[in-house]
C-alpha cells in the first residue's frame, strides 16, 4: 500500500509538472498589465489593462473610480492615479459583477473603509451568490433604474435599461464632460461576451442598447468596458450590428441554416465589416477576433431562441482559466 501511495504521488506530481510545462509552452494570449493613465476629457481619465478599464473622475472632494480591474491591481491603479492627483479615492462604482471589474475593490476599501461601492441591485445579488466573491466586492448602495450622485460639475448619473452582458449592467454618465462608461455591454468594438450565469442575454442586448440611446442625452464619448474610448456614433453602429446579429439568427433558424450560414449573411452587409474582422484587437488578443465573437453570439442566439441552455458563450478564443470579461 505504501508503495502504491508513493507511486501515486509521483504520478500526480509528474502530471502537475507536465501540466505546468504545457501551460508555460502554450500560455495563449495574455491579459496585459495595468497601463498608463490616459486623459479622456476634462477631469475624466481611463486606466487600461489588467481586466476591464478603470475610469477615474476627479471631483472636488476626491476621485471616483468606475471598476477596479482584476484582484491585486489596487497599488498599480493608485500609482497611476497619483500621476494626476493627490486626492483620495472617495467612491467606487462597479459596472457589473465580474471579478475583472471589481477585483481590486478591497485595496481601496482597506484604505478607506467607509467609501461607498455603488452598483445596480442585480449586481449585488450576483456578488452575494458567488462563493468566490471577496467581501469588498459587496456594494454598499444600489439602484434599480436611475440614481444621481453628486451635484454641479461633479454630478454622475447611473442608468439601467435591462439585461445584456449580465442583468446588472450599469451605464455611468458624467454630464459635465459629456461622457459615459458602458461596461461590458460594449467591452470592445465587437460582439460582447454574454454571461447567462448572471442573467446575460443576446436577445435582450439590442433592446437594452436601444433604450439607452433613447434615454441618455448629452453624451458624445463612450468608454468601452475593456477597449478604447468610442463615440456615441460608434455605439449606435455597434447597437445596429447587435440588432442585425439577432435578426439574422432568427431568420437563419427559420430557414434551417447553421450559425455559420448566418455569419456569412451578416458579412454581406459592408456596414458590419469592422465587427467581423479576422484580426485580433491590440491588447485585447485574449478576447478573440471580432469574427469569432460574432459567431459565438450567433450560437448563443440560436440556443436562446430555441429555449436551450446556453453552453456556447465561452468559445475557443478564450484562453483556459481566463476570467469572464
Ligand atoms: Zn464582464
């Protein structure tokens, strides 16, 4: 028995080493580290990398952070913040529940235990439901449809228009600089990841984006959840693409087509070329190509429309072990 146990442990250790070696050989596309802070407009800044973008809004009293990246990036975020201000962090807003957006809340709450963490009410529910949640991810204030924070040029407006990436995605608007954070409803300028485990829906997504376009006024800059600063016009085009993807999925199902045939149909419209490119987006290589994302969402749409459990939301382009975006 002893010998068997020893052999077993050697085999297990060997497998572990082999697994590690394999991981080192083929790490897949990597998530870039926290990058340099960039001015968006006026007192609004963006810190890229290490998961979702962290948006910084400097108010009279302090800095408001929208999203805090993956865990263990608090110091890196603070280092970037300190290049533009000495003000303390006074509030965190999380656009949704995923740990690449609230992962470093703990760093700032440890420094200032009384600061508020504000989210949509459904995000609080998902944080509570996830056994891997850090307590610092738990919101202290929530909203259902609308919330106003601050006043004058420091005013922030929070909006909720329904499900999409999850069912707790907040729009965070900064009226004084005519800009907003859209979270992972538009993580990048390509079809977004849909997370059915937290209420996400490719059927609901275009409705939610269209309601936002009708309900939000006075914004011309849109900070993507992981990617660049886009324009309002860019978000309108992105919404049209997500609506067309759903329409094509419905038509394809009715004709007995495959998702691949639906993709070919989408490619017939030159307006959608940017959303169907086969090249990886810079620093977003871990997210796959726009075309691969579109095909994933056509598969998700097929499953949702047929009333099946969604199993295709994480396609092959996502590296093993990577957190949801
Ligand atoms: Zn996400």
